[in-house]
């Protein structure tokens, strides 16, 4: 089963991931083939972690749309 996480932050040798049900997971950076940043979407499948560029773009677009006009005067 595929589990989806969002990168919350980086601390030392770990990425701090948050699941969609708000559980926190510390994953060693060496589990990933690329450097991640806050907000990136990753998934875990068969005990391996993968970056999802497609899901990251969708999520950032969704958040941007939610924030649209939020600070307009």
C-alpha cells in the first residue's frame, strides 16, 4: 500500500515527514536520491521512499489557489 507524506522540514541527517493523517516520521536523507525541501510530496511503497514531482506541483497549486486574495485589501 502506498503512503503519502509531505516534507515538513530537514533536521540534520533526517527529513521530517508528515502523513496526511498528521503523523510524523523521521526518515534518513540517504533514503532519497534527490535533495528535498519543505512542501515536497513523497510516498512510501514497499519500504522505499520516492519523490513525486506531479503530486508536489498539484499540492502547491492547490495551496496557491486557497491563498489567492487572502491578503488583498
